[in-house]
């Protein structure tokens, strides 16, 4: 052990899983991510669960397991909504939209692109980056 507490272990495992996935080491990534998910669930650490689910979804998509991909991303999105983490939620919607787009599920992808845009516009409005008039104009256009 590296002296990392059990709580930090879940984050570390998810990060190692992501690095392994980026290096093309899918089997190693699965080991790390499954353990991260187990640790996250045992501690009720929802952010670890969300991170692991997103990465497991990416692996399932690579393997053509679309139903599992959808379940992982749906769970990750629900968790991020509960945690009120708009930046991560926006990123998750964008990543899922990209996967759906590549899969050819344009309508579903569009829904997630729009969700990501809506979150981004709300954040920009809240920070004063854009004016409410611009947001209202886009709402009338269905964005």
C-alpha cells in the first residue's frame, strides 16, 4: 500500500484505469475501474462511481456493448446531476454525445449536445460572460 486511505484509493484506481485506457491497455483498465467502482460503491463515493462508470462506458463502446455503454453513461449523468457538478456534467454529456454520434444515433447525440450547451450557457450567464438576452434568444430557437 502507498499509505493512501480507502477514500483516496477509489480516485487513484479510477485515474490508473483512465491512464491504462489511454495507453490502449483495456484489460488492465478494466481491472482498475472495476475495483474503483467497488470502492466507490462501498463508501458511497458518488464521484468515484461516476468517473468509473464513464470510463467503463468508453470501454464497453469500444467493445460494441452499446446497452452497457448507455447504462454507464446514464448512471454517470444522473450522479453528476445529483452532485450539482455542471462542468463535469457538461463534459459527460459531450463525451456521450460524441460516442452516440459515432454510433450513428444522431437524435440521441443531439439531445446530449443540447444538454451540454444548455449547461454551458447557464454557467456563462451565471458568471456574467454572456447577457441574458442572448440566452433568451437561443431558448426561442430551441437551444
